[in-house]
C-alpha cells in the first residue's frame, strides 16, 4: 500500500485505452483517469460525463491516477489530495498518438464551447 490506506492495487491492469463508458455510449472525453484499485478507465471531471468520479462514487474505489502520457499523479477522493504513489501495472497512459480530446472521430468541432457551456450550468 501507499500509506493512504486501501484503494491501490498495483497489479490491476487498465480496462482499456479510453473511457469505458464513453466507448460503450459512443461518447468522447477530454482527459482520462485510471482507478488505482481495479484499473477502470474513466473520463475526468472536465469531460461532459465525469465517468471516473461516477465510478468512484458507485464502487467506493477512492483513488485515481492520471492516464495521460507523462503524468503519474494520484488523487484521493476521500480527502481531495494529490500524492505520489506506487508504479501501477502497464500501460501507464493511453497511447501517445491518441488525440486529446478523444477519440478523434467522435469529438465535435466545437468541443471547447460545449465543455465551457457545461461548466456554466
């Protein structure tokens, strides 16, 4: 463990290279987050659907790690802290050539406006 209690399983592989729910719903995401306990990949809170947070709320899995290339920070929903943690099972990010936002073929042309409007609500 990492000193932050339970919530991290370094052996859990990522569920895929994109947000699991957005993939099923033909949705799109801004950034990706990985559940440190089970490997579920969900979209971040700046994405429309906020699937990573929904996963944490539904499962009680309290810790996520960024699934973006070059980022290795962890976040604990319980105390809203960012911290360094153990190395998780690979891969540690989505493919470098995967677009952000993504996936490219489902991102609307006016995606920035859509996200901005969703924050204003």
